[in-house]
C-alpha cells in the first residue's frame, strides 16, 4: 500500500483477515481511507462487510493483519479507537421506552460528559437532525426514518472524527433515505470520515468518494464510482417490453447482437446487456423484430454501479435473496 496514502488516512487496514474455524470471513483486506472522505463498502450477503466493520470498530479481533483508526491500533489501543468513532449498526441502538432527548443525554453521560453538557449536546443534535419537535416523545412512537436519524444522532454525541455506518438506510422509504443522505453529506463537509456499508448501490454512487467491492471475503475491486464504471462497466443496451412472457425471447435476441450475456429484470420488464462500440441500436431492433418481440423502448445508457457489481460478483449476487436479520447475524458470527 502506498505510504503516502496511509499517512493521510483516518482508517488503514493491511493484510486484514478473520477466520472462524476453517472458514475465512475476510482475507487480505487492504484499506486506506483519507480523512474527510466517504468509503463505500459493498458486497453481497456474507461477503465480509460486517466482519470488516466489526474489526475496525474493535468488536472483533482479526486472525491476521493489522488496522488503525484515527491513528490508533485497533488491537493494541482499542479504548483510544472507541473514543474516536461512532457506529450506526443495522439494529436500532436506542431505547424505545425513553424519549429521544433522554436517549441522547444518557449516551452523553456514558461518555462522561457533565449533565449540563450532555443535555446541551442532545438538544443540538435533535435540532441538527430535524427531531427537535419529537425530542420529548418516546422513541417507540417514532417512524422508521426518525428512528434511523436518532441512531445517527446517538453515534454523534461524542463528536467522533470517524463514523461507521452499517446499512444505515435499510428499510427506509425513498424520501427518508434522501433526507439521511443529505445529513451525511453535511457531516462529511464538516470534516468527518465515513465508512458506509450499503445494499443500495445508488447510495454508494451518490455518497462515496471511493468504493471497495468485497466478494467472498476478498477485495474484488477498488476505485471511485466513476473509475469502476469506466473500468468494469461500459455502455449497456436496455430493452423494455410490455409483458413478462416476452423477456426470454428478448434476452435471446439481445444476446445475438450485444457484447455480452444479457441480464433480465422481471420486475421492471427490462433486458440489459453490455454494448461494444460496434453495437448499433438498429441491429438490436432488427433482432427483436425477427424474434417477434414488440419492444416499446430500446436505448443505450452508461453503466451503473449495479452493472459493475454484477459483472464482478457473477450470478450468485444477482440471484441472492434480499438481506435478512438472520443473514446479517450469520455474517457477524462468520
């Protein structure tokens, strides 16, 4: 790893690995996250994302390698690391039987803040995260979006320079997700460093300065979203049809003229395939007509992080079941 990158990094991992019995959950993991930036950590269920987060936040010890956060070794100096990080996990960390303000004040006291300071900090965070009007309500009465914002507030009580966000917007509606994205951008503009794991590739595309893609515990690709899309994506041809029954024929027709195997989205009624410089839309239209497919839209588009993800992790990622609490717990336990 480049020593210059390490010297400017808030989070560094070198040859990091974690083994449970004979199974490696993480292997040869390398990382250097510059201060004041956002790293998107991506991968399918069981790829090693949560394992990496647990090691970097001192919740698990690595089997091999080393790591430091905010300049402190996660093994030799765990207390110093914990003083300088905030963690928003997939499960809510706040108490539903307390008010939002009481939750934040309690966390402040656990950080040994004086009562007056903890109360002032709680009020400041409630205002910053647009929860001021709900501060006196019990958390069990909060909506999902409000609870996630309170989780984020809880991780900010001690003003840590490094934040770890493990699937922070899972289960939120699009409006709540956009609100949280806006808050995260504000935090980064204020100088904080964010490590973000997410199942929403659009989220990483919009927020992350750099992305690390994990596959079966190993790093499959690294780079900025733009670099990854240019390197592994390329243009795509997209065919839209009116009925699910037309998808197989459309895929077969597209495969004959595209530059790679097509992917079928039954929910959106789309067939997508890589396009080369020589791929012409008129040839795609002719192939569809010969196959008897009445497509209502044929177009080219730039690659997305979804395309990069599927091209690097293969069919096992495309066919994986949606994440569940059980899957997440399996990853935590190896």
